[in-house]
């Protein structure tokens, strides 16, 4: 299913990557660390998996590359910095709303509020 030009449902790793970038632009390694922290260690992406996901998110126009800040010197190759696009900003909220609807249907069907 597509909502507002982004694919739904979001995978768990995609959700946490977008959530990581919701606080502002980050380079890939910061996203990698952040996804692990935000998911309480449930998401542990390899570097290649992360950059494959970031490439896919760029193709879907949920994120875009930006120039790193000049005051952030980094040894070696220049860091690739990413930020959310407008659709990327909406995607985590849309996923939360989708999950709330699933939970509501569950509660309605089973007549319980403790789920």
C-alpha cells in the first residue's frame, strides 16, 4: 500500500532510520548508532545494509543527501549526510497511525483494553 507517495507499511529498520533523522541531518554512522539506541538494540544494521536502505530511501524520496557542515571535520573520505524530505517527515507518523488502527481492531475484536 502507498500513502502520500511512500510505501506502507514501513519495515522496522526503515521506521527507525527515519526516526533517527527526525531530529535533524546525520551522517551514516550516526544513523547506524542511533537506530540501535532508539530500538533498544533490536535493530543492529551492518554498514552495507544501512547504505542499501539509505539508497532505497533516497530513491523513494523520503530522504536526501546534504552537504556536511563545514565545522564538522572528519578524517578520511567526506561523510555522507542525510536529512528527511517532506514525505519522509510524514512517514513515521503515518506508520504510527497505521499501527494504532491495527491495535484498535485487535482490541475491538477481542474486547480488551490491555493489549
